[in-house]
């Protein structure tokens, strides 16, 4: 689920006519745009920390063979065995919800036979946060898909007694740390549903793939790309943890196909770079891109070198900051103490002149208790 802006929409503030610009200007404009937006299929997806993982997964799962791998590895259903990659089609169109700020479905695949008959659709939502409206949103997406099917079928086919809508399998891929507490059945969102017969109540159940609830050994045992991605995502809280997990994956990663390893590099680049200071980004990106399948160990060494530099810099900056703050605090305390001593000297002279404590407090900004205490010390 992303905030998307079509680049070719003239009403979009990002719109511009490339044909009228020199090549150097085009490059500069695209550099500025890609700082804030992911460019996917002619659309700009606004970058933020919450959707970086989502964009990475969308890129991965847009590859049909990886999507099939996800299903065969984590969805234990009989219909999964019927899926043939050659009959799977990624829908290159948007299913937009007007009621949800123009949000659109993340991934929609459909399965077709050789004679183009639609068997079923798979609707996948990518989530990094718990969304309590998810069952309702899925229903609306499903309705948009069916609406599109009916529109493209034509009145004659739709009007036949034999006409049936295709099945839609909703799946939610969730990688947040919090436990997913949203009902997986739509009927559980309905008020007083228990008072009615289940046959009369609209219902469906979505499949939840909760990345952080899978067992580590289960993921490693899969020995494939999606198992490795889930394993890394579980421990991607910081670069040090990421490196430790990568070391455990060296043998698996070196056995990936060249195409799978390229997909893995793209996913890792988006995750690893965020964990390091900006000055290390280009170097880490270069390490990832130039790493070959049989050189994953070398990549680990490069990561660790950059991590060590980053940690040393953080420690140095922390020491310098502590020293500066200590100096400032000492200066402030010294100034405060000097001001108070000066006020006490003034108060002492005023006491000797017979002035009342209340008057002295008014002119010296000392409390009456401080003046009286100083007066006792004078007598001692």
C-alpha cells in the first residue's frame, strides 16, 4: 500500500516534458526525484521508513518464480499445487480504493488456462504495521477486481445462467514487530454477528504470512531465496545483527541462481544501507552490487569494515559531544556560583547597614532563607 503519483499526469507537480529538456537536465531532475520517490512502472512511490520494506517485497514478488516460491514455501494449501508459473500473470493495472486516500492493491496475480479462461486471482497486501481495517479493505479490493472482470466480460456473458465470478485468494504479508491482532475472518468485524446464522453472514478468511512468527530453523531449512529473506528480515534491526544472520546464510546464498541472487542484492541494498551513516552508503552499495554469488564471504568482510568505521565514528562523536556538554555545564555552573557569591557579598553589606531581610531579598534575588543562613554564619 503506497502513496503513488503517476509521472505522466500533467496535474502532478512532478510532471515535466522530458522531450524538451537536455540530457544533463533530465539526469539532474531524476536524481532529485529518486531521492524521495521509488520509480516503478512509470509511477513515483513516495519513500518513507515504513514502506521501504514493502517496496523491496513488491520488487521481489513481481518476479513470477519468486511469487510461486513464496506460495509453495509458506502456503500449505492444495490449490498451490495447481499453480503453474507459465499460467500465472501479474496484473499490470491498478485497483484503487476511493475511500482509502486512493490506496491501491499491492500485488494481484491471476491464473489462466491455455485457452485464457480465468481460474482464480491472488490478491496480496504488504504490511509493516498492524491495520485493523484490513479485512474490510481486502473486501473492497476484491470487489474492484470482480467489477473489472464483469466489465471486461460484456453483458452477454455476464447475463448467462452459467456465469460465475472467479475465486480471489487474499493474502497478507506482514513483517512488523508487533503481534498481528486483526481478525483473519471478515465476519469477526461485523457487529453482533453471533446472533445470526453463519450461512446468512458475508464472510471470507485471508491467509496471514507473519514473517516474525516463523521459526529460524524452519526458514533456514527451506534453503531458498524467500526463506533467506524472511530470516534476514527477522533480524534486520541493526547492521551488526544483519551481518551475523548473513554469515549463517553464506552457503544458501551461494547456491541461488544468478537471477535470484540479483533480486537478493536489490532487496539487501535497500535494507542494509539504511543501517549505516550516509557517508558509507555509496561504499556499501558498491560492495553489494559488485559481489558475485561465490563471493558472499567477501561481502561480509566489506560490511564489517564499514560497520567498524561507523561505530568508531559514533563513539568519537559521542566523546566529543560529552566533552563539549561537560565544558558548557561547567561554565554555566561556575557563572551561577560566581553570581550567587556576589549577591551574598552585597547582602552582607546590607545586613551590616541594618536593612531588613525582605528588602535584601528583593534587591539581591536571594531567598530569605539563604540570607538568614548567611546572617547566622556571619555571627559564628
